[in-house]
């Protein structure tokens, strides 16, 4: 009997369920947001842009298994709207190539260069990924984290969900554990 109990305990421990064990797939178990990311949006964003930014945040909240959460009204993350790529010059020497840039607790979006709502949401998901510490991912087509927005599959623009590879990248950067 003791061996059966021990075997069951080992099985649960290997899955990370109810333990402080690290998991590499945020879908393996529900997580918990330890510290909401308090954010501020530039007042220049219109209502539709704000809605799409909120949708992009929810992609990370769901895709991380609730390990990430965003709360308005703070300066952990500031998202600013720019009119022209040239405004990125002070932050990045490769500014002509960018429609957005993330540095530290700031994301700059050159909104005038994105026409499609799904592409805009994909861009925000991508930049939030950088804010969360994830670099570019080129080993799969199914990622928001390509080095260019044009490489993001259109189905990710249409269906806002975090691909498994991006979720695993999140857990590689942030220690994902299961909620107790």
C-alpha cells in the first residue's frame, strides 16, 4: 500500500501539480499571478487601439496559465504611441526598420504603420513578449516572436491565442510553477 501511495505522490510531483516544481508548459497546470503588471497607456491611443492592446494582454494572461496579469494605473509598463518611426531614433540605431520597440518598462508603437487590427494585436503580443523577457523565436512558424511581424502567421492575427512555443518560451524565462 505504501508503494502505491509513494508512486502516486511521485507521479503528481513529476507533473508539477500542487508543488513548487518548475513546469515548462504553462498549460500543464494553472498558475497564479504573483504581481500584476501595472501599466499606463498613452492618451493618444484611440478606443479601438486600447481595446486591441487589452486583447493582446489577455492573450498573455490566458497563454501563461494566469501567471501574467495586467492592471491599469501604474508605471511597471508604459505603452506610448508614436506617429513616425523617426521618433524611435533616440532609442534604437535601427529605427527605420521598426514599427515598435520595447526597452525596459516601455513599449513604443508606431501606430500609423499598422492597418490590420489582427496584425496590430499580433504586434502588441510580440512586444509584450519582449517586455516579459522573451527574445525572437525562429524555430517554428507558429509564434508571435518572429524577428519581423510579416513572419507571424495570419491565423494568429485572426485568432488571438498564445502558441505553445511562446508559452514554453515564457516558462523558460520565468520560472513557471503550479498554483497551490
